[in-house]
C-alpha cells in the first residue's frame, strides 16, 4: 500500500486570514507521524487540507469550517501530497490549485476555481513536490505565480508525453471522475478517505469518540470498515456475469499453471541432458588450460622480443639524435658564413652611404651653380637686349633725321638712302646671327646640364633602392644571427658542449675542424657498435 512521504502547503490562510502558511513542507517519510501543536495552532486545518485532494466536493467541509472560507483572494493556494509507491516504483504527487472564483462570486455551486493534478516520477525532478515551479525565488523574496500562469504551465506538462503529468478541472464532472479514477490506479480510494479518514477528523477528538462507540475489534469492523468495504463493492453488476468472469479467470490461471508444469518437466530433461555436456565441458577445459599455458609462453616470448626491439629503438634514437646534433652544427657553421657575409655587406653599405652623401653634396653644389649660371645668363641677355633697344632708339632718331632730310631732297639723297639701307641690313643681320649663335650655345649648355641632373637623379634612385635592399638583408641576417645564437645556446645546454665565439663573433681558428673530426670519430664508433650488436 502506498504511503504519504511529504505534504506541502503554499499560500494557505486560515482563522479568518489571521494565520498564513507561506510555503511549508512536512516530511513524513512514509511513517506514522505526530503533529503536536497547541490549541488553535491549526491541526484540524492541516488535516482538513490534507484530506481535500482525495474526497469529493461535499466531503471537504468540516462542521464549523467550510472549505470555501479559506480562499478569499485571486491568488492560488496549493495543497500537495507526495505518496511513496510500493516496491520502489517511485513517487506519485497528488495536489490541487484553488482560488476564489473571479467570474461567479455569487454562485455558491462554483464558488471556487480548482485544478487537481497528478504526477508520477521515479526520482527527484522539476515536477516533484519540492521543485514544482509555481513560485519564483528572487534575490530577497519568493513570489507566487498567478493562477493563469500556473494553469498554462500544467497544460504544457500535460501535452509533453515524456512526463507522466495529468491535470483536471474539478468544476467539470467528467474530468473530476477521471481524476478519482486516476487516483485509484495508485490504490488511493476516495471512499476510504470519505468514510473513514474524514469521519475520524470531522470533529475534535474524533478518534476518542470512535473508540467510545466501538470498544472492541468486532464493533470497529462492523460499524466502520464493513460499511466502507460494502460501498466499495459494485452491487449493481450482474452476479452471474461476475461468476462467469471468476470461472474464466480460473481457467486462464489453470492453463498458465499447466504451461508452467510443462516448462518444469522440460527443465528437468534439460538438466539430465546437460550432465553429459558437463563432462565434455570438463575435457574441453583441460584442453583450454593447455592452450592457455602455451599462449602464456608465446606472450612471454613476445615480451622478450618487445624488450629487444625497445633496446634497438633506443640505440637508433641515439644515432638519430647524434645525426640531428651534426645537422645543427652544420647549420651553425652556415650561420657563421652568413654572419661573415653580413659584415662584408654592412661595410659595403657604409661605403655606398658615404658615396650617396658625397653625391648629394655635389648635387646640391651643382644645383646652386646651375641657378647662378641661369641668373647670370638672364642678366646678360637682359643687358644685351637693353643695349639693342638703345641702339635701335639711336638708329630710329638717325633714321628720322635722315628721313626728314630725304623728304627735303628725296631725289638728291636717293643714293645715300640706299647706302644707308644696305648698312642697316648688314648691321641688323649681323646682330641676328650673333643672337642666334648665343641662343644655340645656351640651349646646348642647358641640355648638357639637364642630362647631368637626370643622370645624378637616376644614380640617386639606384642608390636608394640598394640601401633599402641592403637594410632588409641586414635585418634578415641579423635575425638569423640571433636565431643561430639561440640554437648555439640550446645545443650547448642539451649536449654539454662549450661552443663559443670571440668578440668579433668568430670561432677560434681550427676549432670547428677539431670538433668535426671528434664527431666523425664518435659516429664511426657508434656505427661499429650498432653493427656488432645486430650480429
């Protein structure tokens, strides 16, 4: 028979709302439990609330404590009872959510809104009596969810078939019947609660009155338990049909027993046949033991081979390590070579940088000289043009005077005019030739100076490109030099060597040759040792 494991009340008000249970859980652990409270402490209220989920509506009221009077607000009250099922089948949670009806306050028939729920689980989960999420725990307070949120939550659980969660609207007669039928599946019968448990707790000291009327076992059984058993039986069914059902069950049981007897005979026959198999199995075991012994010998031989293989692998690893050391030494030597090349390149770089600086100084001097030459040429050309203007002015005045004279006696001065024209033609022609020659010289000098400047610019660009390339090479070689220093230090630490360079970054003369001869000698000895070991 299932037993009560725990009871939990949330937001329960009683004694005209002067007393309140916010959220309390009573641990009973499936054993007889004594609730010891002072008068008026709420013992009868707790029993009435514990009984409410397992009786029909008309059985929930006490004489002076109507069930409806406990619920006066729109906030829901939760009454939950956890049952511990027989034979370790898990737990069954039966409870109800109750509040004052918000639609029909004047209707006494449906004064309350009630939803009952049943949940079955094997172990603690999110829907058990302790973790059912009807309250929210915040930083410093616990907030009760409203009726609508809780009902939606129950409907969601009901739709999830992975959860054995069921909820019922107790104001719906069909769902109410389904609820009590579901309780009966867990051997929780409402008639026992209505006819026995409720009667005992209907009044104060109800148990004392029970034994006052029934002073022996016979009276107690006749007055209390026979009534409950008779009410539990279904008297409306056909007795002949019930007898027929009993006969059918007997026939089915007889057939099942007959099949079990046949199965027992088969097992006995099997045991007799198995005795011969057991003797063969003994012989097989002896052979198996011999095979196992041989397998153990083979396993020992394989272990010996594995040890020898391990030794050979270690020797091979040593040779590979020596080979790697030699490779590192070669890398170090190459690094030294590259370091020497870097020093030479740096010297060459310094030479090119000094040349670039000298070329820059020469270029600046040439640019100043070109500027001075251009200024002097402009001044000379300006002075020459001024002289030409003055000469042209004098010629103009002379020509004007002569023209006036010519006008006075053109016929008389015609020969002289022609002579003067020839003289002027010759004079100005000579001036044009001189000017053109001077212009050609200036243009050739300008072209030569432009070519020189272009050559200097190209040389400067080439030097800049070489400087950038050399700087990149120097950075690369310097990084490789640092890497070589790290490799050298790691090699010295790993193999206990004392490779070191002098202040100019070079090894002492003959040091590398001595070390190379030493390493070749050690490698030859190791090779001879490995060859002898293999033989």
